[in-house]
C-alpha cells in the first residue's frame, strides 16, 4: 500500500479520504470500529465551515455570538456552529469508502523502517507495510517524535449539557468567552488563574455550559473548573436541574512542532496542528488535508512504481504540512500564548477587548489561521499599538521561552 494512516479520529479520516481521492492505496489502522461515535464535540466558525462546503453538517448554528470582557457584550458579527459529530464522521467515512480506503483493526505497537518503506506491527502481531506511515493517533502520538522545549500548556474545561432552573445565557445565543468574574472573591480574582464560560443554547430548554481555562501548565484541575462553573451559575441564580452529559476536556495547546527529519508523517493533534492561540483544530485539518494529500501523491508519482526513497517521501510530506510560513506563524502564536498565560484576569480581559476591536478580517483571520505572515504581524503590531498601557507593559516584558520563540519566528520557523 502507499500510505498507512494510524487512527480513526477527525484527522485520520480527513487525511485518509484526501489521500484516497488522489487515487493512492490507503489503509487505516484503528483499535475499534471506525464508525464508533467520537467522544468529543466540535465547534467551528460559520465562514470557516461554509468555505469548506460543510455547513450542512452542523447540528446548530448561531448568529447571536458574543463574548464578555466587561459590562457590555462584545458582538462578534459572525456565525458560529456546532458540528453534528455523527454527521461529520459519516461524511468522512463515506468519502473514505468512495475513495477505496481499507480498514484494519488493531493497536499500532511498533514501527520499523527500511530504505523504501515502513512496517507497523500491531499489538496482535500483524505486520502492515507501506511506503509512508501517517501517525494520526492524537495529541499523545504513538510513534511521532516532538522535541521537548519546555512545559506544554493544556486547555482544560469542564462542561455540562443539561437543563437549568433558568436560562444560563440568552435564548438562541452562543457565548465564545465570558470572562466576567464577579462570582469570585477579590483575592481569587487577583491571584487565581482566570477562566471563562463557553456556552450555547441548544434549543428546547437545553444548554451547554463549559468553564474553560485557555491554557496553563500544569493544566487547571477539573474540580476547580467544576466549582467555578457552579459558582458562576449560582451567582446568576441558575441551578442545574438535569445533567444529560458531562464533558471533561483536556488537550495540549502549545506542543513544539514535530521533528521534520523523522521517517513518518503526522496529521492532526499528533502533528501539533492545534491552533496555539485558540485550541481549534478541526477546521484547519479539514482545510489542509487536500493540499498535503496532493503533495504526497505528486512525490509518490515522481518516485514511480518502483521501490522509492521513503525518507524523501516523508520529507516532502513535512514540507507540505509545515512549510516555512506556517512554522513562522506557529512560533508567533506560541509567543502570544506565552504572554496570555502570564496575564492576570484584568489584563486578559483588556487584551481580548482590544483584540476584538481589530478589523474583522484581522481578528477572524488570526483565529482561523488564514492570515499571511505579514498580515499576522500587522495584526499583532496594531493590537499592541491600540492596547491599554497595562497590556502593552505585559507584552513588552520578555520572559521564559518568549525570546526563543521570537528568534524562531525571525529565523524562518
Ligand atoms: C473534549 C474536547 C473538545 C474539543 N473541542 C474542539 C472543538 O470544538 N473544535 C476543535 O477544533 N478542536 C477541539 N478539540 C481539540 C481537537 O480537535 C481534538 O482533540 C481532536 O479530537 C483531535 O483529533 P485527532 O484526530 O488528531 O485525534 P483523536 O480525535 O484523539 O483521534 C486519535 C485516533 O487515534 C486512535 N489511536 C490512538 N492510539 C492508537 C494506536 N496505538 N493504534 C491505532 N490507533 C490509535 C484513536 O483510537 C483515535 O481513533 C477538543 C478536544 C477535546 C478533548
């Protein structure tokens, strides 16, 4: 086979379908039924899902999208959607089916390479040989190597889908970030890590409310997030009447980019594709899969049917997945996140309030990771120039690995 993809999450299905569409011979290896429902629920901006032509896969879509960084709401003026995760999964599985992607059940346990191929052996002892292996096994990849460049911050959240004694947010509303903290004591506000509410009206009296810590190393414990959520709701006179589902969310926000000299490729969480400033991944991987698949198909075609150079194939894949402009942006986003993690609540609120006064193409492009490098730099400079003094002061103090990340940006990623 041409490519062995490890995993059956959004990343594995997206890249397997895209590779299949390039008429490559693809096999996916996953421990269970690839149609078993994914554990996570995925949100995405409306324009992003529309650009992908996948708006019909949303279970919910909100036009009234707000955040709270002060007494008045910030209105985003963009739709936000929640994927119907079963529909998204079925859509990707159907694309895999049409493209002739094969499936093998098993847990990848070891990998060996020779000059022209790699062989993955499962825990049950089945050996699977391919010209290229793509490790899409999630944020803790089974084989992929990422350099250790210091603590990795986790986005942690505790959420409830349920019914409440009173609506926790306005009807038909989506709340991206409610950073109000009047439910906390003065000393908690000053000394404890800030968290925000992410919430949505799911209709028919059901709401999803989630207390979220943007990024922290080590991550904020679930118990803290849960108690914050309960206190936030109680402060508004809202009690939980019925819990339909609890979400425990934790994933790394700022892992280093994988070593591009390795003999296998990654995709999705494994390949550090999570947006280091927002935590979003799914829109980016759906957008980036076709180009990576096309680059791999072209590299395979160049090598011909004969036994090719597997190292050169992996290198072509890394170059297509993480080209210099994306690597530079990644360094800049990580630099920004380091700053945000040091901010106290008041500074963070001021920062975000300023961020969302940027022209819409800049703040939206920043969050969707669709800006060019010069436009991203322009957005950051403009943010700095218009931010209140306390924020500017915080942005100017280089600490920890911030200078190293800036150096990486300047050196070309
Ligand atoms: C609760 C939660 C909510 C999130 N919400 C959003 C959101 O709204 N929007 C967004 O963009 N991102 C969100 N994320 C972040 C990110 O999108 C998800 O973590 C996403 O699931 C990562 O996709 P993935 O395919 O890379 O990995 P995963 O979804 O983790 O899939 C990994 C796959 O690899 C398989 N696997 C693992 N080990 C092996 C092995 N040894 N052999 C074979 N197969 C293996 C697993 O069975 C699984 O099928 C969220 C994350 C969490 C945890």
